[in-house]
């Protein structure tokens, strides 16, 4: 099997949510695994002097329309959360903590957290609500509560974000295939060609 | 024939250049005309507090790579100009002036100007170099020189930009089909579905 595809995403990112629904089928088709990396756009935006899409004049209105239309275009259920954007430390820490134990299970919980936010309007920035989602997947509530507050887990997330930025990650989703970076769910056709034919 | 597709673009925009190579074939396929609107991202970015892509940390390096890769993906020749970005008043005024006389000819000149910048590395922000490109298409040099400096033409461009912003235009290319806005050459699949099936 070739190297895994690196999938960087923020739990608050609508396009990240859409990409999360598609990345595994695409990778599987080309015999690749996916390495899921939750990151914090809030931290990254400070470095790049960028702002959340919906807070930019003109672009904000367009983005809200495009989130929903892009979801329909890809045949993915989507509901704009009532609280947006959100800080995503709590779900990101849960997933990183689980990843250290069982990467496949961490992905399952990551997808459940994304669905809770973008389908169920659950405020996963609230640690207790994020934990409740994880518990439904079989996570122990007290262990999750401890992990979210654990200095080692906090440090792990900080390191993930720093490493992501060192690799050039500035948005979500951001996908790296054999060193080649692709930003956005609208780059999936290019990713597929890269996987199929190699560099073009 | 249904209403024309509104195509907003800045002469300094690589993705606008790519879209300009594709928009007419797409429109023709669905029996649509294209109304070409040169705009000034420099003016629009002041309103939206945005910056040229290549000047944003991290995003800048990615963008340069993505311009070239997207061109290859679409099978379009492309060469990053040595001077980038450029103010695009001169080519925009030439095209708007010609549009008032003969819209089809204005499109021909617009495409020649885009090719000169993104294939020939001609600095079309320089009025004399932009005029030289137009002259090769059959424009009279002295008339073009007068038009670029004409208060009425300047006013016309200012109005185009204001009207574009009033319609929500914040980037290039920006395409409006029957009131529905699409930003980016990477929205062409969605535009095509909209043209084929109507709202989805």
C-alpha cells in the first residue's frame, strides 16, 4: 500500500465536513489509507491574518449559500449550525486522544462529532456535548473528560497545529498526497487524477 | 434564448483567465450568451479587507502552485507573469469602451489581453502595452489611448465595479446564472448542473 493521504480538517469547517464524507471512499479506490488530523483554524488564521468565511463582507453571504449548495451538489445532508463558527478544541482533543489508542475508532468518533454539529446542530465546542457524542460511540465519559483537560493531550493538539502550519496548512479541508497539497473539497477531482496518474 | 450569463473577472486573476478559456463553450452548450464584465479586485478588496492570494502567508505559496496545476488540470496553457498582481484599469477600460460599440469584438480583445498577460508575460497594466495588444486585434491606437483617459470611460468602469459589488461580487471569476452566484473556476461543474437542470 502507498503512503497514507493526510487529511487536515477543523471541526467547525463546513467544507471539511463535506470532505470527511468523501475522503475515505476516494482513498480506498486507490488503495490508500487516510490519516485524519484535526486542527484549529482559529490558531492558523492568526498567523495568516485570515478570518472565518462568514465574517468577511460579501464573501460571508456567498459562503452560506455555497455551503448548502455544495452539500446538495455532492448529495450530502447538511444543516448550517445555529452557532457558527465554533472553537474546536474539545472535539479535536477527543479525537487525538483516541487516535493514540485506536486510529480507526478515532475516525469513527470524528465522523460522529462532525455529524452531530452539521446535521444535529449539537454545539460540540462544549466539552460535555462533545463527550456525549463520543459516549454514544462507546467512549467512556470520565476518560474523555480527563483527556480533554490533560496537559499532554493539549500539548499534542498544539503540536499537530504547528506541524500542520509547517507543512503549509492554512485552511480546511487541506489534503496532502505524496507531498502535493490540495485545499478544498472542490479539489477532489484533482486529487483523484493525482492518485490515478501521479503528478500531472 | 434564456438570459445571458454574467461573467465578472479581473485581468490580473489567474483563475479568471482559466474561466475565460472555458465560459463560452459552457454557455453555448446550454444556448446562453455571456456578458463579460471586467472589474477591479483592488477596489473590491478594500471593501472586503481581503488581500491578493499570493500575499497571504502560507496561502500564497499554495496559490502559485494551484494556479499552474489547475491550468494543467484543465488543459490550458498558463505562465505565471513576472509582475503579479497588476492594477487592471487599462485593459478593463479598453474592453468596456469597445463593449459599448461591439460586444463580440470587445470579448475578442479581452481574450487577447488575458493571453498577452498569462501566456506572453506582457505587462498589460501599462496602457501602451495594453493598447499594443488591442491594436493587433484591429483597434485604432489613438482611439484606444483617448478612451483610456476619457472621464466617461473611467466613470463607466467605476460604475461597473460598484454594480458588481452591489450584486455581491467579491472575487474573480464570479459568475451569475439566473440570479445564482458562483465563485471560482472550480464551480464550473455546479454551474453546468444549474444550466442543465435549473436550481438544485
